[in-house]
C-alpha cells in the first residue's frame, strides 16, 4: 500500500483476507481456523490442485458431511485449548509485570498523605509549585478492594472512601511542600 497509496480500496479486501487467514502468535491459530476448525482454502489451492483440495473433492457427499460434523465436534476442544493457551500467556505476562509492583498496604491507625484531587489541578497563585499531596490523615477503616476510609487526625471520618493509589505513607521528613488541610 505504501507503493500505491491511491489503490488502497483495491488492496483492502486482499489485506483483510490475509489478516483473517494468518496465524496469531498468541494462540497459534488464524481467526478463520478458530471459527471453522480447518484452514481457509486459498484461490491458488483451487486453481492449482493441492492434495487437501483433491482429497476433499474425491469424498462422497455422505463422507464429506460426516467429516464436517467431526470437525465441528473438534471445535469445542480446539477452543478450550486456545483459551488455556491464552490464559497461560496472560499469567506469564502478569507474573512478569508484577515482579516490579510494590503493593501499598495500610492498616487502621496509619498516618497517610492523600493526593489532591482532581489530579492536575493547580493553584493559580502557586502555579507549577502547587502542592500535590494534602494531609496528614489517619486510616479510619480498611475496606475491600484496596479501599480505605480516612479520618482527620482528630478522628472525624471523611464522607467518602479512597483507593490506595491515591495514598502514601506519612513520614515526618516528607512534609516539605505539602499543604496541610484536614477537610474534605
């Protein structure tokens, strides 16, 4: 298509056919094969008699329909193998990714900083030196799904809970450049 950019509409059907019949690295099958169990018959295979086309043409109608039914029965097994291969590949990617992830864990009573929401909002007076974190706050309750209910240092709980990705541990040396507010 790079050589003939004006002929893209003529090449589109050929490109789509090539895409649909080429194997994917994730599952080792083409989309056509995963839908119909066997590979697509290319025009070249019909024009020049290939072995698999010749065998198919020699079958009697009853044997041909029986072979098609057998292939359809194999379709579920093929799909399960494909699904298992995808899940295995996804778990490998997840393991590789999670090697570098540092999980944040907060307990009730921990003192934390909270990111100033809405992210990216700046104070007009301070500009790019606007604080990114506010607090400190106490973790009032730990909820499911990495969610925490915060409270002010006085013990007054906030109206909403917050996800752990918007929190960080409070360390006395990290107070520089942070706005201290205890209201939500």
